[in-house]
C-alpha cells in the first residue's frame, strides 16, 4: 500500500482479505502514519518512505492511493522496481502521463490496472444484456451524476487542491465520464462545460458537462455541495433504465437496483455483487497470469482523454465563484 488513505483502510484492504486475493504485506506513508496504520490493520511491515517499500523483494504488487498528481510518478517508480500496480482513479491527469506510465509498465513487463471498482459490479453485465436485447430501443441520451458534501476546512482537503490534482471532476465526475466511455466505446465528439470554483484559481467544486458521443447525447454533473447521489439514467427510443446505485452499490451492501420503464410500466431488477472484492480478485488474476482484462486499457485511455478535454473546456470558460 502506497499511502495511508481512508479508501485503503475502509474498502481495498478488507476486499483483498475478503476475496483471498493476496496478502497485505506492507504500508508506506510519507505523512508518518504508516506504523499506526499497520498496527491498526495488522499489516506486518511499515515504511516511512515509498522507495523503501518498492525495494522490498517480497512485494509483488502495489496499490497506490496517493493524491492524483502523484499517480504517474509512483506508477513509473513501481514499474521500474518490478511491481505490478493497481492505482486509484483517475490513474493519470493527462494522456501524456498515460503514455509514460504505459510505456514504463510495458518495458518492465508488469500489469497496470485503474481502480474504477464500479466496473466490476455484475450490474454492468446485466445492463449490457438489457441494452443488447433492445429493452429500451436505441440509446438516445444518458444523464449521470455524482454528488456528496465535502466540508471546507483548513488546511484544505486534498480534493480541493488543484496542485494535487483535486476537484470534483477528477474525484467523482470521472465516474460518469468513465461510464459514458464504457457505454459508447468512444470519446466524446463535442463537450460543453460549466464549472464553479470557491475561489479564483481553485479546484472545481461543481461541474456540469453536456457531451455528444456519436448519436448519443449526455448530461453529466458532479459536485462537493449536495447530498450523496451516484446514479445514471439511460433513455432510449423505447423506454429508460435508471441505475440509482451504479457507482456505489457497496453502500447498499453490494445490491444494485436496475429500474426499467417502458410502455407505461416499471420493473426493478436487483443484482448482488462485491465490486471491491471482484476488483482486487481480477487484479490478482492479472498478476498471476499476465493477461490484461479485455478492453480495460482502451477504456482507461478513453476516460483519460475525455477528462483532459473536459478540464480544458472548463479552463477556457469564464470561471464562476463566490
């Protein structure tokens, strides 16, 4: 583990142990939290320096839960040390960084996976089956949003620091963007963006994106200023599908609801799955067999390219702020 992050403590470490996907051997933290973190979670080794952990010959792979701006640097360092990498989303901040990390991993012969855990919930397979069966006809538009309330404190939360790759788009807006890339298999042809910042030059705290993916239009929203919501609605020529738990089904014990509406009638399908457990199990298989997940790298590149375009469009717009 590179970084003593909350998500490692609450989600990823328990998932590794639950799935039997490997042993959590060591934690490194530059903030001085490694020993306390290791003691709390029963991790045998603690390092105060990331390079020391990467030099440990007993470690096969690392999970990176550092601020977004540090991802590329430490993916490359891990690859050069011969470690496979599972990195929190977004894996990089630009397609140029993605080129660099992919080159480093290919040269070292190690696997790289982006930790979009929602991709590993069985509801996506069920959703694809419904779409392929023409349940709602041809897809017309997608509405997706991810919101939660983030307290404004000093010092600033890393998610509010642009120098660390923070902002609502990179933290949670990346999920709807990734979902659109998965649904359409494409990058957006057009994007329009409105962003809000608490202060000039600060990280975006709210964002609205209008986009077109071929014949499919999309409206995506994210913010640190509204009660929790992480959903998507797919509207087709013959009906609609509402996914109220599309990104965080783990908040409902792993049960995701799929509500289908057509011909004036509504039905609900519930799908149970352990998205964090499935994610680490899939990564462990990659490490063991050296075979990437089909389409995973292409989706990561589509998402990185779309986020880069959206961020550039937001920068060109006149920033709104209080």
